[in-house]
């Protein structure tokens, strides 16, 4: 599998970074190692089986408390490694942030 065709420059981690993936509904969680990351996605090595998990959409937890995370979807599988694409943040939140404040002159 070619992982070098990303649109964004990626950062490789020599020893990997310990992270977790978790189902959107919180019913499952797996330990993994982030091998590399870019602005648009990452490559993960899953510890344990991920057979039967819904990887269409899930969270990549970057901190042990879950405060730093990205919403993802799986785009490729190669053995125990998966390639994930980061999904856009909530469009409603973007719309809210773009609205001018009430005290702003028009």
C-alpha cells in the first residue's frame, strides 16, 4: 500500500505515539500506535482485533482524558495497520463561528 500520496505533508514517529480509537457511540475502544500523521489523516497500528468494529466513522483519541481527539473514517487496511482520514468538524459550529457578534458594526 502506498501511504505517500497524501495531499498534506506528513510527520513520521520513530517509535510511534500511543493513542486510542473509540466508536462514535462509545461502545468500543482499542489501543493503537500512531505511526505517522498529516493535516488530513494518519496511519495507525491497531493492537488486538478490529474485526467487527464499525470503522466507517470513529474517534481518534490523542490524549488519555479524551480532550484531544479527531473524528475519522478508515480509508485503507494493510494487516494490523489502517489509514484514516480526518473528517471535517461540525458544519453547524463553523456557521456559528462565522456569524458576526451583535455588537459588531455592519
